[in-house]
C-alpha cells in the first residue's frame, strides 16, 4: 500500500469534511474581510454604495467557491495545475491581443457580473504549477541547470505579459512569488545569490554610471526613476498620493479619529481611497492600534497557512500552501510599505480589504486550496 | 512516480528549513512595517495631524459691509447692494477652457470678459480666486449654484457692491469706490488684510477715499472645511466682520439736487453753507457724472467722453476750481480800509470811468464813470475806480491779511479730494514766483479780484459766511460718524469792528435791494428773506491796447472759453443770516445777470425747503421764473423731505 493510497483512505469524506476545515483560518479570513467592508462603507461616506454591496456579493460567491475548492481533494488540484496555468496565460495573451486590436488598453475580461483580471488569477496558478512541477521533479534534480531553467521560463512568461499591461505590482508579485516557491522547493541557494548579485550589480552600475560618459540610461529615464523612488520630489504629481496618504496615516495617532471621522478620505484628499490606499483610511480612523491589529491578523493568517504547509507530508500541498502564504505576504507587505512611503507606488491591493473582485475571488480560491490541503492532509 | 519514505521526509525537511528562512524574512519585514507604523502614527502623529488640519481647513476673510452714507435728513446717498458673482480658482479646475465653456452656457459671458478672466487667472498667483462674471441675475446665479458639481473650480458668491442711488448729484461729494489696484497697495501703505479679499472695494475719490478708515470696517474670518477639490464642505466657526461706520453728511439731498438741476447745461458750481455752523448743505458741480460707472469699472469710451468734455465733468469745481473772484473780492479791500481808518465810508470818490497810473489807464467796468461814490454806492454799483483809489491807500499787504482772515488763500479741511488753496498774492509771493517786484498796478488789479488773485467757490462761500456772522466759520461736510457728532467749533470772533462789518453788509444789501444795485433785479421778495450779495465778473483775458483801438468785442462775441466768469456771493436773510451761497459760472458772462439768479433760486429753495413760490420773485419776472422752474429736471424723493429748517 502506497503512502498516497493510505492517505486517501484515512482522509474524511462527504460532509464530514466540514468538521475538518481549518476553522481558525476561516474566522480570520471572515474577520479581515469584514474590516474591509467596514472601511469601504467608511470611504463611501457611510454608504453601502458604491463599493460595499458588490464587494459583499463577491465575497459570498468567493466563499462558496472556497468551500467547493476545499472539499475537492488536493491531488485533483495538483492534476489541474498545468491546465489552470495554461488558461491564465492564455487569458493574459487575450487581454494583450484585445488591447492591441484597438479596444483600448485593458487588464480585464468582462464576465458580466464581474471583471476578471487574468493577472490576479495568474498569481495563484503560477504557484500551483510550480508546486506541481516540483512535486513531479525528483528533488535531487531540482538544482540542475535545465530543471532550473524550466520554472524560470514558466515564471518569466506571465511576468513579461503583466509587465506589458503595464502592471508592475503584479509582475513583482509573480516574480518574487515564483522565486520563493523555487527557493522553498530546495533549488540551490547559489542561483538566488547569483541572480540577486547580478541584480544589485546592474542597479549599482546604472546609478553609478549616471553623469559619466558611459551612462547606461538616458537622462529622462533617470529622472523618472528618481520620481519613482522618491515621489516627494514631485509633490503635486506623483508625490501627491504618497504625501496625502502619509498625512492620513500619521494623523491617525494612537487610536485614530474614529470610524467615519477620517478627514483625509472623506474630503477626497486621498487617492484611490477604496482600492490600493484603503489602508490609510483604516490607519487614520483606527490609528496605530487599528493598523497593528490588521497587521497581526495578517500574520495569524500567514501562520496558519505555514503550519498547514509544514504539517502536510504531501510535497504539492506543502509547496502550494507555502507559495500561497508567500504571495499573501507579498500582497500586504508591498501594499503597506507602499502607502507608508517605504516602497514606490506600484499598485498592489490590500488583500481581502481593497475593493476589487478578481483579487478577492482569487484569494478565496487560494485559501480554498489551503483548506483542501488541510482537510486532505495525510494522517 | 514512487518515492521512498526517506526521500519524502528529506524533501519535507528541506522545505521546512527553507520555510524557516522565508518566515524569518517575513517576520523581519513585518517588524519593519510595524516600526514604520509606530514612527508615522505615534512619533510623528502631531506633525501629520497638523498637516491634515492644514489640508482641510481654510481660513477665509469675511468682507465687512461698507458704512452707509446718508444726507442730513437720513436719505441714502451711498448704499450697498447684493452682487451675485462667480469666482474661479484655476488650480481647482481640470480644464479651465472646458469649465469656462460650460459656464458660458449658463450665464451671459462675452468673449472679451472670458479672455480677460483667463488672462488674469494665468497671471495671478496660484489659488487666488478671480471673478469671472458679476452682477448676475438671481436666475443665472442659481443655475450656476445648481450646476456647481460639473463646474470644478467655480464658486458662486454673494458680495456687496457700492451703489449710489442719487447718481450724479453726489458724485463730487461721496466720490466713488473701486477695486484695490497694485498702485493703491504700493502708494497707500495700507496693509489691512481685508484688501486681499477678491473684489474688495476701497474709496478712490472724495469722501469715499478721505473717510476710508471710518467707512471700511474690519474683516471677519471664518474657518471652513474644504475637500481636495477646494470646495467648501462646511463652516467650522465664524468671527463676523465689523461693518464700517455710517456717515451722515451735512448736505441736504433735496437742495443738492435742485442746485445740480438749476445749473444743468452750464459749467458751474455752487456752495451753500449754513452761516452759523459752517455746515455745507449743498455743493454742486456741473456737469457731473454717474459714480456708479466707476464702481462697475468704467468703459474706455465712457471715460474718454468724460475727459474730453470741455466742461470737465470730472473736476470738482467747488473745491478744485479756482477763479479770479472779480468784484466779489471788493469787500476785503473795503474792510481793510475801514479797519485801518484809512477811509470814511461817507467820503466821496469821483469816478470818471478810469484812473491813470503813470502811463497806464485802469478802467472802471462802467466806461462813462459812476460819478461821486461813497462806500455804500461803491459796493452796490461795484465801482472799480472807488476801489482803485482805496487800494492805493490800503496797500496789498493789508488786503492780503484781511483776505486770509476770511479764509481766502487758506486751506480748508474737508473730506474731499484735491481741495485747492487758491491764491492771495503778496509782495514776497510775487518776488519768489514771478521774479519781479510788486508794483502798484498789481494792487489795483488785485483789489477788483483780478490779476493774481484766485479763490475757489468754497472759499467764497466761507468768506460770505464770515462776513455774515463776523466769526471764523469753518466749513464741514460730515455731521456724524457712527452716530457721533463730527461737528467742529468755529474759530471764534474775527475781531473786526462790528460797525465796519455793518457798513459792508449794508453795501451788500444794497447790491440786491437798492434800485441802482448791480443785482437789484435779482432781489428776493419773500417775506423776511432779503438777500445781500455781491456780483463779480472776472476777465480771463487781458484787453490789449490794439483791441481797445479797434473796439472791444462784446463778451457774447467771444469763443466760450475766453468769455468772462460770472460770480455771485450772497447771504440771506439779510437781517438775520442763515445761508451763505457762492455761485461761479465758468465763462458765463455777467455775474449779476447769470450767477445772481442762480444764487437767488438756490437761497429761496433752501429757505422754503421746496420749489420756491413765485411770490418770492419780483412781479415782472414771475412768468420767466415759472418757465425756468417747469424745465428743471428734479429727482423725487421717496421719504418726505423736512422743510428747510436745519436741526442742530
């Protein structure tokens, strides 16, 4: 009796699965989502419209999908990984083609009830495919150049496509998320050291060549990089968003101004207040206490995912869960760093809180996979 | 693919180790995030709180309502009306042209105004509101307010704007207000923050300018919450503006209107004073202009019409115009002679039509001569020879000193623009200004109010008041400021012998009431209201010998601007003086024929407080007077006018 056959028999079946859900994770997800609804209600000036109602509908839909995904055994999803990846890359190509044949640059496909962003979808399907790849690959071969090149190509294809949209935030998420799965799977650290070293070297060369006869970029490109890295040099343009968002954050103080009392968002000083910058409203209205609480909730979600990933003996389940955890971490870390002025503004939503259907659905599907791994873990 | 248990556990252990490294990195990142939160939200919270307040709170100045100006009976002379206007802040509009285009569909904007507003917006400092359109109708104003969301940067506002309901009657008294110009800011040294309010108006001329500090009031402030688009969301608190002080003038709007109307068509001025108090109850300057034109920003065409008019409507003739006073000056010589005991009023001086001084002849206005004249006849018939003779005894120094006691050649403090001092020449003055010594001929010219002597109608009215009372009457134009009396005391007794004053007054009475008086025709027959006056006809040219040889042209044959000025000064009633008047008609011709009837009509109007009855005039003139009265274009006042009695 093989290990897998053994585990199949010992996993719960039917409605029993409900009892084996990771309920702590469910509670955390619902809690954070509710914080999101609350904030969307606040930034709309105390109204369900225009953001809370659709977000709530998508959450209900997404939660149902989560349960469905959770109840389907994780090995089914492993077998679906290649297909899922293929479909999402095709969709990425589709929006690319639609943009180029004159429907205007767009990042989404209209499904009627929501606009699906293939780039959001790719964040999960890439992790799934890489996990399946390393599950299939003999761990001893994982550091061989050819077997390193394959996942690199698998990562770079969707990264390139999202970069063309242009969606820098998603591209970074795909790149770092994918690389993290490779790292977790045990690819030799020298590859990472080489890539990081080369990257640092290139950036250093670019910066140090500035002003010298052999400078690598044009002057205007340097200026663009300057404003990207330090938006405060352009206070009414690119810097406006980040200045206003820091004002909002900072003015929250210890306990905040109180629910619906944030002046920065209600008076429209904040940009993108319902999407990428929603954290600033939370921080303004609930202060340091509110902000650190959200950070804590995210950390707990992360922790439960990591525990699930480490407890399972199934390599696919383990890698996919940990990959999802890393992706989830990248979401909120980049978003928070961005609105707090620690990182350039690249357009990454705050997971489960920012308004946006695709990200919400994709995250819930991802947590469905985590739950599936949890339910169907070998015992 | 099958794998051994060991392989599976090995790879799982490796995943575990790598997870630990990743987890550590995540933890470190999380710690950085938390630290940053603490830094922003705890350590720098107060800085950011302040910035947030600055973001959302705007302090706005509230414009004070300008003090109102009333006439002596409480009729509004300068008021404030609501002005609906639309202002725009360029920075708050995404596309200025698009917004203006949309606005032009709601309100009537001509292309010129739109272009001007656009230029102003581009040249002004950022975030300074610029008026796009004002004096909108209520319908236009409300349609802009309703459509405000589609007009970013546009704010409909209600402001106050000055209005002068009596139009041109008070143009030279109240003056007018206008926008705060850069020149004003630099030259006045005025740093009142209220001046930064868009479209704030400051006094630019006459009383509006001179009483600016009383009328202006103090700015209030309000703190408002604004959104990112600069639109006001709500008012947080308000410190209301203090309105300016109301000013009550001494002028009677009814009499003022009568005087303006009476002089219509002439280039003339008249000043009416209450002799006891010095209060100016009318001060007319004809032609005048509509001060409302200046408040709204006068068009170039209108302005050119005003400046090119030979009758100079923009000049305030009663205080700015100076004229040779002609024979109205003779009282000064007479009083100087009497006070010095150099002439006995009964002494007779023979007038043969001229006197000879060296090789020059000085003519009397009456070529055939007056014959033997005493002082009374000399005044009544305005004999020049009598005064040539007298002035040689008295000398210019004594004449000049007496004139100054009567306010000629002196500055009089009134809240008006460019009040002139006139000119009383002395030996020193001539040496300093003309580089020549004083000669007797200069004295002879001066004594009949010619030559260098210049006086404004205001000064002549003051002189007449002082003659009528023997006191140093000072003119005033403001009765109360904010209800507090602005009354000035007179300067006390002139220190003249009452008997001498009486002799001169009798002479002035004779001018109007003795059958041979120069203005006998212009007497008053109103019960208890005899007029005592003095005519003056002053030349504006000197008659050359060549001209005299070919025959002097009659005044009517000369071009208008070379004709004689017609002057008349008078007070009434002669036995108990209440009003003094001076009338100057530029190039009007004869003083007794042109200025005297105007002076009489104004005095009678002041006396009766309404259109004087025909019974106040000599019987044979009543038909002509009736015709004149019918032609007057008078304003009707809503508030019933009190009759001429002055309340003190």
